[in-house]
């Protein structure tokens, strides 16, 4: 127990140091300081938390940590709260249920276990919900949820699209069809790629391929296949994507079997055998390690835009005798849709009362539009 406490103390100090580096680097760029807290299903001995690298992004600087329990997440939040602008917490439930809690650790770090439901069970149960526990301990920084696996899928899809150009008609082998592999396969099939899914469990692999084929658009000709043989799946492929949890599965034989301009993408970190990596690089094979920084950049832009939309743009109000709506707010039939209901600068159209804009509208609606345009004209002159 003493060793575990010492490890946690060192980790928390390093986490605070990382948070301050993120803060300083972001300030130099006049950007945002962002700290991510995420989990992983990747096997790890003794489930010790560890930090992820500091990255510069368009919107500022970002770094983070992986944690393996709600207690670790709570300790981390208390340590970095207020240092960074945003704390992004993984909303996906990857941590298994655990019973009890370590009183010695809580006592040492003076941590009160908030949200403990007394009387619900014989023993305290951690459900692995990082979002819920972080919300209890973050008081100064802005807290936002994010889907770490979805960011990875987005980043891989864009990297592959950039590397191969148009994806339609390409053949892709995904080795390790878990959560990320399945989501990526669906995206690629919908983009016109033929995808071979490889995993050891034939029943689940077949089911995944069938599900993708069942939900894809009817006009999409590309399909997903389950293939138990990774070498066979790699033959004439345009890309081999390793999605196992750090287990090396991509061999030199698989690289030799793909097209001469084929790409290898290591998603699961450590999915390529050492000799295959060495021979592949010597032979000029394009090998990519997934970088999620672009995905985080896009996430930050989406959160900021959504916050502004919900707080300042979305709404409905009476402007003179006419109701105006904006920002996706559901308008009634005849409401005038504008760019910003509080400070309109142009008219978009007339609401049909069903979430769409009327293609044709009667004279009464035209009168409403003219009234709003006159108001906008007066506002611009002031």
C-alpha cells in the first residue's frame, strides 16, 4: 500500500506540473489550456494511472492522463482544477465495476468520497463512471464530456482519407474488431470501402459485419466481411489497420500482401510486430501511428460553437408583431427564421412548423418577412 501511495503522489505532482505547462504554453499562444481525463480497456498491470503527452493544437495546448478508477479521477480533478481552462472527461464506460474503496488512500490524500450511496448495497460500488465523479470535484475549470474512441475513429478516417485520396472503391483490412474497429469499419463502408473485419471470435465478428451491412444506406454497394485470416484479409488491400489493444498482429507477410502503395495504421499502439515494422520502414511502406490531436482540435471547436449557439444564438422571441427564431430552435408555422433571434442581421426564411423552411409561402408570411427586414434595416442604421 505504501508503494501505491508513493506512486499516486508522484503521479499527481507530475499531473499538476503538466497542467501548469499546458497553461503556460497556452498563454504564450493566447489559446486554451485543456486537460483530458480518459480511460482504456487496454490491459495494464496494477492499473496505475499515467500521463499522456503535451500537444500544441490550433486552439491552444492539450495534455492529459489515463486513469483506472473513480478514486484516481477524483484525486486528479482536485489536483488540476482551476489550473486549466477545460477538463475533458471520457464519457465512455470502460472501467469495470469494483467493490469497496481504499480507506488508507482516501485518508492519506484527505479525499472525501462524494456521492457514495449509503444503503443501496452492502458495500460501496464504483460503477466506473468518470463523468459523474469528475463533476463532483471540478469547481473552477469548465468540465466537458467527450467520446475518446470516437475522436480516434475520426482521426484515423481523416488520416486514411488524406493518405489515399478518395476512399470509395478501396479495400481495407481491420485487424481487431472491437469498439474502435467496428465504428471505423462502419464509417469506411459508408464511404464506399470494402472492409474485412478480423477478430478471433467468429460469432461476434460475423455479427458485426452483418450489422454494418444491415444499417448502411441501401445505395451503398460496399460491404463488410468477416475474415478469420488476417493474412488473407490483407491480400491486395489498400490499407491494414491494427485495432487490437496493444497486441502485435500485423506481420511482414501481411504488408507484403497488400498493394504496393498500401498504408499501415497502428491504432492500438503496438499492433505491429517489431520485425515487420523494421522491414516495412526499410522497404518504404507508409506506416502511420494514430495522432488524435486533430480530433481534439475539432472537438474543442464543436464545444465552443455549441456553447455559443445554445447561450447566444438559439431561441425565439417576439419582434414587434412577428415571432423570430434562430439557431435550430423549433419554430411554429409562420415564424421568421433569422441568423440570431436577439440581434438578427438577415432573414433565412419562414418556418413550416415541422423543423424546415417553407419553399413557398402565402402573402401573410411575406408581410412578416418584410416587417423583420425593416427592423434589421433600422438596427443597422443606429
